[in-house]
């Protein structure tokens, strides 16, 4: 039997680690993060990955002490290496002048696949969610 993980298993493991770390934070922070994770997939589908990431950065002021910024970091830490961008800022890579639409779509697909796991684990482990606008 092969010990090599599938991509989906890798996503699940990374998402579990991210949610496990969030679960060590305050109740208020956990609720806010859960709210952001819950709404993120729909936001990406409605507004696009770039606009959703920009909104997260704006609301989180770029501080990991804010739930949207931490979610942005989790997405960057997962998607950028999968796109062979190293440890970069996901939004910065998406808006580079030479960025092509197929690359954008691949990054969005990977972000959505990762968000599925984050959302499921957040629903399982974190407390009831707070509204994103809080």
C-alpha cells in the first residue's frame, strides 16, 4: 500500500492544522474566523478570488490578530506553494502584470478546494460563527 498522500489528503491535513491553531485562540476570535471561513467560498464564487482576498486584507488591516488577515495568510500559505510561487502573498501573485487568466483560475480552484476543508473543520471544531461584518 502506498504511503503517498493524495492532494485532497494534503489539503485536509493543512486545513486541520490551521483550524487546530485557531481553536487555541479566544472564543471571540474563533467565532469571527469561523464566520469568515463560512462565507469565503461564496464570496470567491460571487466576487472572484482577487476581490475576496483584497476584502480580507482590508478588513483585517494585515494583522494576524484579526480573523480575515489570518484566513488570508492560511490561503496564501496553501495556494502559493501549490502554484509554485513559494511563500508569497497570494494577492500580489494574482495581480502581477504577467499573470494569465488560466493561472488565476487554477489558483481560484485550489483556494476553493482548500476552503472546503477549512470550512468543514471550522464547523466541526469552532464555536457558532459570528457575522463577518462584526
